[in-house]
C-alpha cells in the first residue's frame, strides 16, 4: 500500500504527500469511487439494462405487428400466382 509520495513542487523543492492526501486527490479526480457511489452506479446500470430489455421487447413486438400487416396487404393486393 502506498503510504506517501515524494515529488518536487513547482519551486523544485521536494515535498512529501501523505497517503490521505493522495487518496483524496484520486477521489477528486474520480479515479477512486466510494462504496456508496459504486452502489449508485450499479443500481443505475441495472435499471438501464431493464429499460433496454423493455425497449427491445417493444421493438420486437412492433416489428412483428408490422410484418403481419405487410403480409395482409400483400395477400390482398398481390395477384395470385399459379
């Protein structure tokens, strides 16, 4: 585990960053998320997947309805071929 980071500041002097400061920096940059944030994202992802399934099912149903209508129109208006 990283306990501290040593780097030069803008003046060229060596600085030591504490682990807590590094972690806060990572959180601020969204490179690390909290457990609560992770749970929210998981919930939103699950809801989005459910909505996608509903949309796909509605789309498939619409396609089926349109294909059935097309077949009826074709049967009515296309001449019978022997």
